[in-house]
C-alpha cells in the first residue's frame, strides 16, 4: 500500500511512505452520475447503515471505524442513520461478512490487515471467507510499523543469558509480530512472546503495567506518546518514514544477513498481512451501483475537513487514504501463498511458541449442558460417559445460538450445542460453541420434508434434505419421516438458494 521506492532484495521489495497525508483516488472516484445519485438517495433514505467493526470496542480498528462512521452519513445520498456494531474477533466478523450479512449495501465491515490476511496466509482452519470475493470500499494506512521497546530493557536485547524481552501480541499475524520473530531469528534479539491481548489498547495498558517490554505501532500519536511519556525508544521501522528519520529500516538490516530465497519468501508472506492497515469492505454480490456509492461517499467523508482535523488528532498527520480498487489489488497480491515460505513460517512459529500455522479443527460433538456457571465461563456436561468441565474464553471461544454470535453469558443449562475444545495450559477450553434452537413443531409435512414452527416470535418454514440434513431421534440417526408434529427438538439451519434448510435436528 505504501509507495515502493527501492528495488528487490532477494525477491523482497521494501516500501516507504510517500510523505504525509496523501489522498489516493481512482479516476472519477468521487463522481456519481445524477441518475445513480438519485437512485442511491431513494434507496438509502430512511434506512439504517451499519458499520460492523470486526474487533471489540477500544482498539485501533474500532477507533478508525467509528471515526469514519462519524462523518460518513453526511456524504451518502439519502443520509441514512449510521450505527456501529462490534464483533468479538476478526475471523468472526470476516466469516459473518462472507456468509451471514445480506449483500444489500446496508452493512460494511471494518477490518485490520493482520487480523484477516494473516489467518489466510497461515492456512488457519478458522477461515470461512474469501477475500477475493468481497467488494472493497477503501482503506486507511496509518504509517509503517515502528517497533518500540522499553529503554531500560535495551541492554537485554542481544544478551542470550539475560531475561528475555517480553513482546506483546494480539494475533501473532501483524507486521510487528513478523518483525519480532525475524529479529529474534536473524538479528539475535532475545525475545519471548506474551500472547492473548484482545486489542492494541490492551497492549498499551500491558506496557504501562510492566507486563511487556516491546510492541509495534504505526500510529504516530501512539509512538510519540510512548517515546515521550512512557520510557520507550524506537528500535526499528518496517519501512522508512519521514517522521522517524535515521531510524534503522528492518528490511535493510535483514538484507545484510544473506537470507535464502525461502526465508525471504517467508518474511514477505508473514509481513504481507500488513499490506493494508484498516480497510472497509462489503459482502460478495453487493450491487455494483451501491458499492460505487459507498466508495465515493467514503472518499468524500475521509476528505471532509472535520474528519481530517479529528484524524490528525487521533492518528497524526502521516495517514493515507486509499480507494477501493487500490485496496483490493494490495490484498490480492498479499495473500499469495508460497509453499516454501510457509514451511519456514511453520518452523519459526513452532520455535518461538506461537500458535500453529495450520490446525485441523476438531470435529464438533453434540452435548447438553448440565450446568452453566459464572455467567457462562464454565460449562459442565457429560460426553462419552465422562463428566466434563470446560472453560469458555470471552475472546478465544466462538459462541453462536441459532446462527447468531452471542456472548458467553447467553449460555444456559439445558441447551443442546455442537462443540469442540482444546487443551490450554492446565485447562480445557471451548473453541466453538454452536447452540441449536429449541423448538416444537407445529406441523410436519410431506413425510418430514417440511417443518413448521415458531422461533423468536417468527413463524418458520424449514426444508429437510434427505442427504444434507442430519437427523437424530433418541440418540440414533433417523430418516426425516421420523419427525412428527408436536416433537420438541434442537436444530439449526442455513440458507440454501432461496430456501432455508435444516442442518442438524436432534430430538429426544
């Protein structure tokens, strides 16, 4: 995304910003025909436009999303009401944008490059989205990442006998994470990773509490604050930036270490998650005219003098605005996977104790909760004759009820859910908890092919497939003809074409 000013180093191109605030617009990017503007006005007038931020509130992605939302409504024809909603994790938000959000131009997702490109590049089993199918509205680049560290810890950085420098990480997919790992591997940095922070703000607080000694950021306001007030020094910069003249450029330091082609491929691939910073996208198959309206209004909103004033206060003056096509091209180039580079990444992640590059998800099993304790933090149930106790994380466990993402506090005793779990330290922690809706059939028609019932006050009609729908009655697989009116069952469903089809039906 930043302007490329250097040649290749063993297949890697380093990038630097082309100065301070530099708007990048596609030709005609802010122009709409009178006909399309009128049509958009008719469509958006009186509607609610949702800005879906794919992180918890308080982090950098949330800050950027809310900043744009504050002015966006003034530039969309019809001036719809704007609301901001948060998702707990990037992958959850991305999966929802791909599979659940209606492609009507009324919802835009806000994502961070590391949180979405990173899982794609490392082959994560959590990815159920295709970045090449989305419609891209635009993006905001806050500046090349600078690695900050506590000045008092500098003496330990290259001393293998000293206590390791604690590097704080949100997802292990961000540019600063690749810088830390490659710094440890090739520059001799004495590091350990401290994982599990939910967002950047949590990282900043952890630094203030003394839990970590190093982190990275591209936001000039944050960088200045920690250098001036928090005893931090700037160690290296990902790519040269004018507000940090003379600072060592990380790629130039690596170039002196004679990395192999495979090692450069690994760095390029891992670092590729930083190809875009904060970006805005709509679901696949969003009408082209509405995408054009959103692209134009995004450019207008981010060039609004009121936005520029607040953005400078929050991010500093080094940010850059990119249009939708430019954003898409950067993402498409960044997610190309090199098998040789991936093998190096797997080895490095294992060596430095980071989550595996690719983890085959454990199959989900159906369980019924005997007890749910401490507001959903502890689940108790029986599986294969064994009494189980599972922890539920507020950030790592993905929880849905009837297909909707919910907090763990919504889990209740007696619910039937599809689950998998994994060991985390000395605990067993839930990974996915997909709870089924409990309903009583009002009618069962055509030999079980059609189910009619009420759910959340809405009358439902579900198709039941003879091959795709899995039906269990009394603990045994059963044909759909076994379903009868009056049965109370737990089930889930999904859209299939213009129909809604049962996926799993569990009846006592």
